[in-house]
C-alpha cells in the first residue's frame, strides 16, 4: 500500500509569492495534519482536518490556510511568503476514528522542502 | 512556549552501547507519548509509543520508560547499531474528540552510533 504522498518534493519561491502544497493520505485515512519543520527543530503543528472540517490549528498566522477535499487529500496554502517560511512541510495522515484510549498513529509523508529567497 | 523539552541535543554512542534520550513535558492533559525516528530527507516514522497509565514499554531493542509523577519519559536503545544513526523526536499528543488531536514535538536528538 502507498504511504502518505506529498507534492512537490522541492520548491523555490521568492518573498511575497504564494505557494500550494499537496498531500494524499493513506487509503482509508480520513484525517490529515500539516506540520512545519524548520532545519534543526522538531515539527510544529499547523492544521488538522478530519472529514473535510478543520479540527485544530496551531500558532501560525492567517497567511497559512488549508483545506481537505472529498477524497480526503489536502492542500496547504501560504500567502505572502517570508524568508522565515523556508522549511520542510510535513503532512501526516491517520484514520481519525480511534476512541480516546486507543491512541492513533500519525503516519508522515516525506515532506515538501520549501526555500524562500 | 515549549511544552516538550528533549535532551541531549546530540549523542554519540559506540556500537553495542545503550543510547538514552530524555524528555520532559508540562501539560498534564497529554495522553499519548510517541517517539519518532527521522532519517535525512525523510519524514518522521513512528518508532514506539506509550500511554500514561503504563510505566514501561519494550519493543525489540527499544524501550520507553515513563514517570507520570515527574512528567518525564525516556527512550532507551539497547545494543545500538550504526543503522540507528538518525534524529529522534519525542512527542506528546493531546486528544480532544474524533479527529482532533495534535502532536507536540521535542527539538530532537541527533544520534550517531560509531563502529
């Protein structure tokens, strides 16, 4: 079975531009989360979507937005890019259906490496 | 505010030795504590995880020790191998309903296992 896939793998943009990153979850998974990983740091939570609804949002500015489609794939959009947005953007998927004491595993994709010049 | 503190930042261990990575958390509402392994150019992959009502979990050469009262947990890698060389992240999960949970990660530990 295919794991989480992300596209593109690498991207170079200039300040002020807009970028769209894409993620396809594991088949059967209904929850998608986005994380930003700056070089040398742990991933930071940006958004979580479940059944096409936003279920969680991290401490990121409104320049960051996302959506989930009927097939459960997802897009992360970033407007007005800043140099500090350069990072590895990770998508993770999970079933989204586990009861509270049967914690779920989030499976990560390989990420999209964004460089803002 | 960093809610999960991880140490050390880097670790060098000889082949066959024990690697120990420590994490401490602040939010007592966290309900799941996974460890992820990340190789260069790859996304994090789940290694092992523990629930807060368990004090220890072992899977092969990997063991998590969990101290709820101290709000600390650690990863032990026994018989460390060069193939274990990677960056390790501890994390804590907060569950708040169906499809509503998020992972808070530590800053990572770069492990190098030398022959």
